[in-house]
């Protein structure tokens, strides 16, 4: 089988391409370029870093397995589709997830499609994500499942993938622990075997990334009393505790952000807890447009523990009610629904209650 492998210069994609090559597949390595500008941050982040080292590492990985390497420039598309939307939402006080947008529209969308247009011949597209992709004969649908390594599981960022996309995706690391990946890389003499993982979208001050001016406003409590002032609502996220610089009888947390009034609203820990949320822009994977309420578990952040919920589908929206109240639900973040290890679907949080 001919397989295009997305290589990043890191150990995960390096092991993925080695595994596929050892299985007898014809592999092609490709790296996507998503940033074109002045370096603004340090290494080991996704956006805005000096990619020369990553490119050279990716080339070395492909040379090791004896395959072709291509650098595909998608920086203009990434800026238009992902970064500008991320910037717009972030500056309005929301907490968007650029990795979710990138995976859907760039990494698993434009990236392999552009490779096809370039004349690259491949049957499947593979990445080094910690996730599993299996076809369910009973439902006739592809299922996205958590990786064996739950601590490294990346399905939260992949919930927007469609059935057509999943049909053509391979995750070689889905049944491996991170320690197994490192051990494999060492035994295979892969040059990036001990390379530090790249986990963050951006390392640095977002003010520098966005090149925006300060816009001072009020910090109030939940009753409207002014407690202090801020220099820009984009400096705050729901649930944030540090950096408020307000003297109070107990710890304060950001509980809401009001773009219209340019206000940051803070409260006690108890004020951060909500019973449920509303989400839109729903993508179903294991389920096919359900109309009846159902039980599931939900994650509102990639690192959060799954919480027991009841889901109420409503057209292209869902109402998600938590068995126990949950803290720091942030609009524009994703809520992803699971049944055991299977991703049922997910959507974009628009409000909480």
C-alpha cells in the first residue's frame, strides 16, 4: 500500500513512518509549513518557531527509511483559515482551540489534498497521533477511539474528522504507550529518539503574536462591583486564578468575559461551577445524527477527566447536562463526547448555565 505520512521532525511521526515501512508499505514523507514570518517564539511549539531544525530532522527521518520527503507550504491557507479566526475569537475574550481547527481544515484536509494535486500517489494518510481508527461492522461507521496511552490520547483534538476522512487515515501509534515509542526509536537508531515533545500551539506572550494594543477595562465581581482594572480581555480565560492582582478575602477566578462592555467578571471558586452547557457546530462520528437523549462522558478540555453527562440533541446543537457540576466551562472550546473509548462526537461550546 502507498501511504503518505505526515512527518514533523518529532519522535512520534518518526516511529509511525518506520513502523509502516517495516510492514512493507511504500511510504512517502511530507511536512506541512504553516508559518511564514519573523520568528516570535522558542522551539517545541507548533506555530511561529524556527522550523529549519524540524525540517532537517524530518529529512533525516525520511532518509533513514529510504523514502521521499516533501515540504508542502500551507502557510497562507493556515493564516486565513486557522490563525485569523483564532485571533478574532481570542481578542473578543473567547478561548478557541487552534489545534482542533488545524486538524480538521489543514492537517487532515488541505494537507493530503494538496499532496494529491502535486501528483503524489498514495492510498492512505498516516500521522503519529495517539488515537485509534476502527471500522464497526455493526453500525457501518468508522469509529475514532482513544489511544492505548490515555495520558497521551489526542482524540479530543480530532473530533471534527468526518467518515470520509477517517476511511483514509491510519494511526500507527494507537496501540502503543509513549515509553514503547521511545524504546522503538532507540532500537531503530532514529536520530530524534530522545527529542522533547512539541505540545503547545505557541510559547510566548499572545500580545506579541497578535500585535495588538492594550484596551483597558473593568474587573468586576458577579454583582457588578468594580474590583480592579485590566489591560485587555484577551489576557484572561474562564477559570483563570493567577494574574488577577486583586486583594480579596478568598481566591478569585475568572467566571465570565463580557466583550460588549470590555469587562472581566470574577468570583469565588463556587461561582465557576456550572450545571450544563450548550454547543453548536456538531460533528457526529460513532453516532449518526441522534435525536433522543443519551448518556455519555464528556471532556471540556483536552486534559480534563471525562465527566458523566446526559446529552440532549437539538438540531445542530446539543445541551449537555453534567451529573456533578463542573468548573471553568469556556465558550469556544470544544466539548467531546465519549462512550468508554469511543468518540461519539462533539461541538463548540457557546454558553453554560
